[in-house]
């Protein structure tokens, strides 16, 4: 939590309380439904919370905007972002029902009114949103066709509506078909070794 507060010093009391509850909530659910590896659970705040919140270093979602989290798993990056941006509406989807069960339980425990979770494949989500977020679900070439029709054409942020994708490693080859893609290095924002190769890939539409 100290590391989280160092990078996000403007959190209010409610947000701090919600972030503090997360590790225990996921620890409890993880004993029943394995949504986070044991190794990652030991580094929960760094590998799940800070990593998810890396997207906020690229954009501050406006009040009233809408975000789709595809392949959310246990709720990442959607749940941490929903805590950080309480006036933005988040739709969290995953094709695996037991993972959505965890997301719903966490959402209810935290009292997050800006999160809706559904067991759904990306291709079956029909609403329009400002941004799509995700965490290394698949290669960009596969991912983009799933979601590009879900993006609103009218922009209200400082950057155009698009995809904000948490990825790692050398993406040179993967991003060749997407010349508009911009990579933001998370090591520029967070000092831990874990972030050395981690990026937010922004693809505008």
C-alpha cells in the first residue's frame, strides 16, 4: 500500500479503504477459485494494482465516460481503475463464469456502483464505449477485430477513443500492422524491476 500511496497521493479515504481491502478479498477468493497465481499474490499491489493503474498514467478518464475491460479475469485492470475513477462506468467481461463470479463478489464487497460484470465473449458485447482496456489477453492482431466496432466515434478526452492494452516484452513485430500504436513504458512511471519491460499500448480509432 505504501508504494501505491507514493504514486497516487491524491486518493481519498474511501478509495484508500477500497484498495486496502483488495488483497484480503482476492486472497480469500483465490483459495476457492484460482484467479491469481500464488507467486503474483505475494506481489499483489505491484503486479496487479500498480500494473492495472499504469493506464491512468496515459489517460485520466472523464466523469461520465465508459470503458470496456475485455478478458478481465478476476477484475484486472477494471476493478483498480474503477476505484480510481468512480465517476466512469466500467463494463468487465470474461468468457469464464467463475472469474466473473469473483469480480461480482469483489464489486459488491467494495460497494462499487460503477462496475457491471458479465460472462461474455468480446465479440458478443454490443455497447459502444470510449475506451477498451485489457491485460495481454491475446495478440493485437486477434484482439483489435474483436473490439474496434465497440468504440464511439465521438471523442471527449485529450486523446482519441481507442484501445489501452497492458503488454510486456518486445512488441516491434506484433505492432507492425498498427502504425498508429503508441507504446508508453511503465518503467518511466514505476521504479520496480517488474515494470522494466511492461508497457501500455495505445491504439487510437
